[in-house]
């Protein structure tokens, strides 16, 4: 158990260090924000103290003892040829004080001949109040200035803090997305897209709340608490200790709450991620759901996921419904204790009323940052859980290593060679076993075989979507791992069976591989691959909006757009994965014509289940269980009377 706690503490410290590192580029702005925070705290603590002075020294000041002198001073009041001052340091001929009795104000003074009393008139009361009125004006202006200064300090602090926080989150979101798109395909094989969306959106937004609501506000709240304790101790040590006597109860509650809420947040984030992943998966597969009329089943599974998330959120609500009222109860008890003790001291003349008022005000303010700290702990736990998940993605090293050693020249011929290649997606579960073959520049070759034989894996290896475990793959005699990855992929054009079109326009989807292509170049390649006629029939032609995944276009039209964008990129090696499957005869004729044009003067690799589409290939490799079992052209393979011949006869029977 102790080891688990130590590991947890170490992990948390590591997360905090990494999060703080993102704020380092903005250290100057953070210092300015911290100064504004100090000013805001100072002005916040100043206002109750100003009110305390106003009450004790001016509102109740007329009741303070006075010194009677025969010398006029700037703050003295003249009455009956005598001067009265509240300055106790002044040497006088006697003492005096004013006391309210009923509705009258009585002046009691003793100048050595015994105490005498005089009932003050309203004019005389105003004279004795003159200094109080002047002091209250000054304190009122000081209170107003402190309020205005705190407003502007808070305004600038919040403005610049949120701006800095947004810049930090922008960096984290960019880094997270950039890291995700550089992972190899095995990374996406193991994690749902919805979970990745949660990392880039929800989790980064949780970090935004931490940077803007926690890091610096945490410092401010601590400063407010320390400042209040110092001021209270300076005003009255005994009353301060009584006021703070219930503070240990708060720490006990906070420790209990911290342990419960942290576990809740981790489970909450994990369940939300699972919920998002399930939702994204079902929206993407909605067509299949409707085909098999599984709406209710999918809804029931979603309801189960949603119920789990609801129960976790409910636990959080229960925790807060217990914790916050408990803090409020402790605050009320503390103020009640303060009033009970303080009122007795005020009544006994031991304590000034202004001090008691200031203590009550400070006690109210003392618990506000404590409640804020609990809220901030709430946000902090959410952010820590999110950061743990974000860094889990950022720490994933499942990426293709790009260490170019050889420059990819402009005159790439397109010779591809597999030398004893072994490959597996999962350790020791070999998909390709000791595969070797050579494709000469300009040749058209095809790979055929049953599903799972390893055909698509060969495609993924040629453009380094995955890296092999054993052997070598050579392009023009150089190991493809020695080329720059991005330059290598520019030389390889792939047309998949499932064409993905991005949201945007027709033009945007054609110039994917060449962003700086002109309109003339785009139209030229579209004409070349027979895509121009159907594009011209669209209302906005090349500027026609494409919906998600190109759902408003037919399979053949999407295929032609894929050919156009591949041709525009002008690759040296062309790979076709079931490029003519599920297409009507007329469209297939157009696509076959486009294929012939597209593969001209290029090394072309085709994967097809329909053997009729690859009969004219220069070479055909037959795969079975990850091994090449036959190779040759169409005629020679038929003569071998092996697996290819069997597949050919079966397809002829299907056609008949």
C-alpha cells in the first residue's frame, strides 16, 4: 500500500512538472498576473480594515476619551475657552469624554475642580464631529478607490490569465493532434477514434480550466487566507485564535473529500471516453445498424454505458452535497462563536465594535477561498485525470522512426524488392513469412489470394504505414527505412477500395496531394481520368460541397476522384487495392480506362479478388497464409494448375 501511494505521488509530481513546463514560455506574463493578483488581494483585505477604522475612530469616535488643553491644535475642538483633542499623547490640564444618555449627548470634563457635565447642543455636537466627518469622507474615498483598483486588477488578471491559458491549451491541443497523426496504423488499430477525440477536445479543455482557474487563483486564495490570519492576529490575538479554532475540522473534511473525489474523477473520465468512443463508432456504422435493424440493441448498449456514467456523476453530486454544506456549517459555527465571545467583550468595554465587525467580515472572507480551494481541487483532479490520459497518448512511441540516410533523388525508377520479409501486427503472429519478390520499374504486378493471406499488409509495408520485423524492403536498391518518410510517401500513390473524401469541395479533395495545384491542373487530371463529365453536371462543378465521407456521391464517382488526386500527386509507384470492386459495368469501363492511363509509365501494384481485372499484369503473385506460393503471368499460372488455377475456375463458375 505504501509503495502504491509513493508511486501515485511520484506520478502526480511528474504530471505537475510537465503541465508547468507548458506555462514556462509565458513566464513574463505570469509574473505580471501574479503582481495583479497581489494587488487585488491587498485591496480586498484593505476594505474591511478601512471600515473598522471608520467605525471605531469616527462613527464611534465621539465616545473616545479626550484631553483638555489650553493650547489650540489643528485637530482640537474649541468649547468654553477650552480645547478638546483625542490625541492621547498631548499634555493637557484635564480629561473629558462624551456619553449618550437617552436622546441627549452629555460632555463630562474634569480640569482639576471635579467632574462637570454639560448637555451638548446640535451645533456643539457638529463641532465635536467635524474631524469625524472629514475622516469618514477620506475613508469613504479610500474605500471607493480600493474597490475600483481591485476591479481593474481583477479585470486585467482575468483577461490576461485566460489569454495565457488559451495559448497554452492551443499548444497542447496542437501537439496532441500532431502526435496522434504521426503514429503508425497499429496505434489506431487498438484505440477507438472517439477516445482520441476526447483527448483532443474534452481533456484539453479540462486543462484550460486548470490553467485559468487553479494555478494562479490557488496562489491568490492561499495569499488571502494568510493575509486574513495575519490581520486578525494583529487586531486581537485571542479573538483570532478563537475564530480559527474550527479550522482543523476543515482539513479533516478536505482530506476525506480529496480521497473520494479523485477516484471518482478518474472513473468519470474513463467512462466518458468509453461513451464517446461507443457513440463515434455507432454513428460511423449507422448504415450497418439500420440494415440489420439493430437500433434497439445499439440503444440498449448505449443506455448501459450512459447509465454507468450517470451513476459516477451522481456519486460526485452526493460528495459535493455533503462537503459544501459541511464547510458552510463550520463557517456558521465559527461566526456564531466569534459573535458570542466578541459581543461580550464589546459590552464589557474590552473590545471595540469596529474590531468585532472586521473580524466577522474577515471570517466571511476566510471561508470563501477555502471553498474556492475545494472547487479548484475539483478542477485540479479533473485536469490531472485528463493530463494523465493526454500524456499517455503523447508518451506513445508507436510511430514510424524517420531517420533518413539517403536522399530520395528526383529520378526514382520504381524498382521494389522484398528480401526475406517477416511481419506481424501482434508479436509472433506472423502475417508475412519470409516473403521475397522483385518488381521491376514500369511493371504491373498483382497480388491475389484468400482473405487474410497478407495482400493488404504488403501495401501497408511498401509506404511504411507499418515497419517490418525482419528482412528488408528496397526501393531502387535502397532500404526504404533509409529514405525520408514523407518524401518516400510522395513517390507512392495508393487508391483504396474504401475511398475517403474529406468535408470541403471537389477541388479540395483532388488537390490533397498537391496543395499548390492550379485550377487548370486540377481540371486536366479530372479530364484524364474521366471524372470531369460528372463534375461538370454538379451545380457548383469543382466548387461543389462534399459532405462527410462523400456520401452524396456514388462509389464510382468517389473512385474517379481518388484517381484524379493520385494522378495530380504524380507518384512513381501506384498501388490499387480492389479499385474496381462493387462498381457497375459502365462505370467499370470508365475506371479501367482511367486505370490504364494512371498506371502508364509507373510501377503498378494491384490487389484484386476478381481475377479478370488483373489478367494482363506482367506478374501475378499468389499468397496463402502469409507466403508466396505461386508467381508468374496469367497463362503460366493456369498451366501450373495450382491455387491460382483453382481460384480462376471458381470465379468462372460464379460468373456462369
